[in-house]
C-alpha cells in the first residue's frame, strides 16, 4: 500500500485521521478519485495479469484486510470496502477492473466511518495499513446470473434472543439468497433470514403473514452478460426451474406457509417467501455452522491470550534490563 501511495504522490493523505470531522467527510471523494487514478508498478501488474489468467472467467472479490480488522474488542465490519469483479471482459478490461478495485480498497483506509471509529476507540495514532484478499466468488451460474444459494454473516454469540429458550452460546446468523452483501450491510429496505442456531427453524414472528412480509425482497448477484453487480427484485430472478428451490422458499397458501413438494408453478411465484426452511430443517447446516463458530471463537481467544502473555513477558524483560 505504501509503495502504491508513494509512487502516486498520495502520502500526504496520511494525516487525514487528525483532521476535523467535516473535513474528513468532505475530502474522501477526492481521496478515492486520486487512488483510483493511481498506477501500480509494472512488475506488480504482471503478477495481477498472471493471476487473472489462472482464474479465467470466474468472478472474484477484492476484500479489505487491514491490520486493525478482527481485533478483539473492536469490530471494523462494514467500515472498509470490498469490491466484486465480474471478470467477464477481455483480459485487459478485467485487469483494469481489478487494479481499480484494489486501489479503491486501499482508499477505504481513509473512509470517514473507519477514521471516526478509530478515533472513538482510541486507535487514532495507530499506523493502519491495508492489504487485500483476492478470492473467487463462491456460487453457481443460473441463466445469465451468478450467485450463491446462500450467504451472510454469523456470530459465535447470539445477542438477539427473541425467545428465552434460545441459547446465546450457540450463535446467530443473518442469511440471504445471493451475494452476502445484503446481510452484512443490513440494507434498510430488505430483510435477511434471522437464524438462532440453537433453534434454527424458530422465527422472530410466528404468523405466516409476518414471515412473508419480513422475507427477502431483493437479491444481489452478478450479471454475467452485462459484466456488473446488480440488485434485482427476487420475483424478477427466481423461477420454478431454480435448483434446490424447495430448500430455499415456502409458499403462502390459505393463511399457511407450506414447503413445495412438487413442481412450483409460475402462478405461485408472487406468494413465495425466502425462509430457508428446508435447509435449516432437513440438513446439518445449522449445527455445523454453530460448531464452526465455536472453533473460531476458541482459537481466536487462545491466540489473543497468547499475545497478551507475550506482551507481558516482553514488558517484564524490559523492566529487568
């Protein structure tokens, strides 16, 4: 990141974190514009091109990976940017999209949300640097679109317990059809499926009307033909031919929600509600996710305790010296 900033004359933005809040907000569009216009060293571009040649036409995502992310006691979720690259153009076009995504992710180190969050947490003086992860997007082709069957965000502790018998320690998830952005960013005009992993089929609202009303209305996906990321109404994308449809939806009929047991008709589509009912009821998804979260929590805490012990030993050694 610092090599990129240095060769493009961007180092003067490093004092952004000390400026007044109004100035931080006002100057960020200019920062982003200058970063996107920046250039990478030729030897790095060769590596990027080689990477794209190996990936082929599979979509990728450029994800932020800063030094402050995933610290215990601070959550930078949503503070930095990640970018999808549909990767359906020529090699030259795909390379340009990739370097712009990386530069934009670097620029998000200076996002007002991130800088002000650091200030509120006493991390303003920290020398924050941004790296990136370039990952293939997981999912499958569905007509002209590319999207996963399910994606979202999960927590090892459930802080949203809408019933007393929900176990906090089993975890919690927000689950959506399509790209997980609608679950991670909690879009205001839509509703992910909320899953208490101790009781995965338990809904916050028990009436079929409420469940249908608070089900997902829009889906984020990659349009392979137009080579971009789109948000579309669920009704414009889903069809009776969608694979694993019965694991995804239920149909409201006569005041009840029923799982489709045979072919869904076109006339049923307006009454569909995305509930993931059969995924949660008929598969091991929920208990396996809960187990995964417990393992992550266990090892994350163990590593944090080990780091604390190392710092304590270093301080003790310094005092002895």
